[in-house]
């Protein structure tokens, strides 16, 4: 007790009831004791006055108006937080699962793509494809005319299949025709050659068959050469066999 | 005074997922929470952010509210106060009561609070009503220590009783009264230095 007075109230008691006294929540007798102490004590007197003044200052502060959109922002923030929490709860396991094995793969692919030679390869491939498509006649500006209906795609596929089949069949027909033609030409050529060779051979045979000097040799030639030649020629061509018969008769 | 049963029913509806119940709660309490935040934090921007944070926290923890342990208003104020303490720690503005010779933060070239009050008109009644005086009192309030500030805000601005304040601040009622007394006295001292009068 700083202020030495004859008042029965002490400073500690004064401080304990000060708040209630300011609120007027104490009895009249206690209030009188308090006032008496405040008037006599050099510490508690100014404190009592200052506390009352402080309360007045504080009570002078008016309630501030919250921003107009505060309530809307709160509702958006709370509903947004709720939705975000739900989304995170759904996505987190997938992200965690995928993140483990996907991260090194993505990192390696990214590191590869970043190399200049890969970019150059991509550019060249793009350039080549563009050239090829423009050479074929594909115009990307006409892509909107592309018919992507299932029935149209099916018709295109059937048409493509039948056109390809027809083209293959035509190719083999042409090949067969050329082979036949070539065979005919070869046959005629062989026939012409054999006709040219025939007189020479007849003369040789006449000379060989002249066995007046050596009858044994004639026999040998006949049995060995004549029979085999006839057989061979019979299989070779019927016309030639006929020619051979004529030759025999003449000989 | 809140109707305990009505509030309990509102909270139950909200926990069950009734969006309109939550809207009612926001509508009923956003003004009060904004004012507490504004008086404690000192700026309208911080108060707006803090109010939103308070409601987000309330939305997430509404199911933990137990009506038997206290009024919903006390619970809301406790949530607000905890966030304000966190905010205060984040900002590291843990300053004790400053003298009027100090200039407001960010206004070093500006006149001190004391000079400002001296320039004002002599009539206290007229000054109290004026916006400028309100601003200066608000500024003086920011110079109180956080413990004294929160006590006087809850008691003198939010009209909470000592028991509720003790519950919110988690201190005995006697400590609450002591802090309120010291807060009021300190505020008057800060302002009276300039005026030369406290009445």
C-alpha cells in the first residue's frame, strides 16, 4: 500500500474490485470504501481515474463496418476449401502412386528431348512428312471436309480393299499374258532355228548313212542315233516328226 | 445473448451438410469477428484476411464444438483469439506498450501520436465523436501489449463477461480483471499525455 491512509481497504483489494467498481457491479458500501481509498492513495487514485477514462475512450470506438463482399468471400473460401479438399483427397493417392515411377521416366524422356540432335531429327521428320503429304495431295485446309462418320469410314475401307484386289488381279493377268506371248515367241524362234538346221543335218546323215565301205558302222548309227533322234523329236514337235519321216523316205 | 438451443440446432444442421445453416452462421458472426480482428490487428486488410481464416478454421472444426462446454459465441471467440495470437507471432510484432513519442510504423516522417493529439481541438467530447479521434484511439490501442489489448477488446468492445473472457484466454478471472484494468489505464495514460486530462 503506497498511500498510507486510515482507510480499511488496501491497494490489492482496491485493484481486485476496480473492474467491478467501474462496471458498477459492487455494493454501495464497497464503492464508498473504494472511493475513500482512491482519494487517499497516491497510486490507486490516479489508477481509478485512468481506468474510467480508458473505458470511455474504448467505448467511444464505434463498430466498424465489414467490407461489403466479406461474407461472399467467406462463403466462396469455405465452399472452395471443401471442394478442394475433396479433389485433393481423390487425386492424392493417384498422384502419389504415379509420382514414384513416373518421375524418373519423365525426367529421362525430358533430358533426351532437350538434346539438339533430337530436336533436329524431329524437325527433319516433320519436314519430310509435310513434303510427302503435299506430294500425295493432302491439304490440311481440307481436313474439315473429311467424313469421319463410321459408315463413311467403312465404305472407304471396303472401296480401298476392292480397288487393291482388282489392281493385284490385273497385274497377274498382265504377267500371265506376257509370259504366254513370250513363250509363243520363243517357240516360233525355236521352230525357225530347227528348220534352218534341218537341211544341214540331212546332208550329214546321208553322208553317214553311206555305208558302202563299212556296213557295220551304218548299223551302229541306225540303232544308236536314228532311234533316239526320232523319239526325241516326236516329243519335241509333231511337225518336225513329219519332216523327219519325209527325210527318211527321200534318203 | 444467444439462444443456446437455436445455435446448437444450427450447428448440427451445418455439420450435417446444410449449406444454408452455414450461411446463417457466417451472416450472424462475421461482423463481430471482423471487428475483433480489426481492433487487434489494426488494419482492415489484415482483419479481412483473418476473418476469412477464422471462418475456414470454424468450417473445418465445427464438428468439434461441444455445446455442453460453453456457448457457441465463446467457442467462436476462442477460435478467433487463437488465430490472432498465431498472426501476431507470425508478424513478430511482439511489442510492449510504446510511448507516444514513437511514430506509427511506416510513418517515420509523420508527426507522433502525441503531436497529432495536441494538434487536435481541446474538446474531448467533440474529438471522441470525430473520425480522427477514433483513428487515434485505435492507433493507441495497437500500442498496448497483446495481452492487455485482447482483454480490453473482449471486455469493452465485445461486451463479454469476465468468465467468458477467462475461458477464451485460458487464464483466471482475477487475471482477466487485472489485465483489463491495466489495459484501460495504459490506454488512458497514452492518450492523456497529450491532452493533459483524462476525463
